């Protein structure tokens, strides 16, 4: 299957950037923590935003030729959320680099 322009699958816009700085926190995830009531309008907005994030990753995965783009999108969204959380808590760059390596492996395994 042909690869989209941009190099190897792991280099597609599917993995967190690794620019040597800690990943910055997500204001939407912060809002979800502050307003845990799932029925509150803020929480509903956060859920919609995070769902759309995974959907956009799935669209990129589909474009890249992933066998199951929705599954890959969900996995990458979860990986990204975890990396941002860990990077924020530790104020460290390691989580971003590790997340990128894991994302590359996930993408490579998902694309024939």
C-alpha cells in the first residue's frame, strides 16, 4: 500500500511532537477534572472535544491506510492524553519522546 507523503508511517501527523520540551497540559482535560459532573455543559463540551480529537486521528489513520483507523485513533488519543498528563505532572520531556516511540510502533503495526 502506498505511503502518504511525509515519510514512514510513524512520521505521519499521528504521534505527539517531540521538540525537547514537556508536553503542555490540555485545558479541556483540566476542565474535566474541575467539573467532573458528566451532565454539566463544560463536561459535555470536553467530551465532545476529546471525541473529535480521536475522530481526527482516525481520519489521518484512514488516510495512511490503517486496517482499523477508528481503533488506531482511539489508541493514539489515549496515548497522547496519558503522555500529556505524565509530562505535566513530572514537568519532564521523557513522556513525549516515549509516546512518540510507542505511537510509531502502533502506526507501523496498523498499516500494511
